[in-house]
């Protein structure tokens, strides 16, 4: 999978939340959930389920807001620490890992309170851990790992699908049938590891850690991936999921006519102080976009598609009879 991260700053790794420095009554920096804070302020944050990649972006944003609150420029920091000015920019853009000593130095120069500094250090520890997806570098490109790193922290994922059922809800045999075609030039072991990655991504759906809202064009529910029986079992899986409180399924039947979009995309939302991000797919290329205007455009587009689709209840009824009719309006 070829994938790039696109932002309003034009750099794949620069993720700027654009918010001012804020703390709560305990001095907890904005963007860090209370549940992430253990009794020991130096304990790593989010070790169990948080994404180190997202923590790195959170840390970058916190350091940027801390510098702004201290009314210091990149040049001021660079001069006082005898660092290249570009290093400050890379740290604040999450384009460079930052060590604990560097975090302490930055916190001290910006006159951070001791508790605030300790929590930044804890965040730095968490950000330097390795996400599980890093163990699959043989089958995942850097951009694919970045996508999964952000998906792993998403509290909600809204998906518009056109020609295939979304990966997060694919059955094993449906996913294998797709990979048999798309990864035809890969070895059997590589295909199996790709499927293993998918199974691990789907664990958050199975456990209810992420809310799903799926808007599915009828074409994605009619294409006989793996054969008619495989497709019917995949639709059965969707029927099961659609009855869960944390999953919404909407069907866009052929009878709705032209669609407002041709290419599939997803909207990722977070409980943390992170803006929403869009995962846009075109062929084998995927872009992770956080530009506010682009995200707003995709959100509005998704709302139009959802308004055109059948209601969730009618969509379940559609799925109940889909296998008995060649076209259900």
C-alpha cells in the first residue's frame, strides 16, 4: 500500500493542532486524558493501547504550545540550548524523536511547572515506544505504518466504501480473496503476515474500542469477492455488526442514482486533543490528510452520502434480503 500524509504545512509528518496552551486544575496539559495518567508521573502513557506515534504528535504539540506560552521563538530556544534551529522545528513538527533530556531542557527554558514537566517526560517515554505495527516492516511501508498508528488511537471511524467492504469489518476469507489478487506478486508468507496485520487492526472493533459508522455503496455489497458464498457470509458478518450499538451501517442502493463521491475514504476522530483526519484512497495509494479545510469538505461530503443512504434500520432489512434479490432498491 502506497501512502502519504498530507497536511496544511505540506510536510507528511507535520501535525499541528493549532491550539493554545491549556492545563486543567491539576496542571495536566491539554491533549492528555486523565485516564492516561498513572500514580507515578514518570510512568509511560498509553502503554497498553495508546499509539506511540500519536503520543509523539501530542508531545510535539505540547512543546510548541509551551514555547508559545513562554513567548520564545525557535531562534531563542536554539541560541540558549546551542541547537540548530531546524531541530526545534522538527521536534515541534513531530518529524524528529525527542529524548527525555531534550524534553527536560525545553521545559526548563520555557519555565514549565514541575508537574507539567514530569508529565511531558512521561509522554516522551510513551512516544519512544514501538507500536505493534512496527514489527511488520517487511509487509508495511512507512506510510502504511503511519496510517495504522493513527487508526490505533481513533475513537471513531466513519467510512464510505464503493467497491469493497471496508477492511476493518472484512471476514477472513473475504480479506484473503482480495489479497490473492492485490498481492499476487508477494510470497505466501508475506500474504499471511498482511492478513495478520488486518486481524490485529480488527481487534479494536471486536472489543468495542472504536465506534464504526459505515456508509456502503451497493456495489461493494454485490461484487462477488471470493465467490457468491464468501460474499454472502461477508454480508452476514455485516448484519451481525449492524445490530451492535457501537456500529452503524448505512446502505446506498443503486436506486439512489449518482453518488456524491466515487472514491472511498474514512474520517478518523480522536478523544485526544487532535483534529480529525481523513484517509483518502485512490487506487493503491492512500493519503492521510489533516488540513482543516479538506477535512471539513470530506465531513460535509460524508454527511451528504449518509443523508442519501437508507436509514440504519432499513439498511439491516436490506442486508437481510440482499442474498435473495439481484438488486434491492
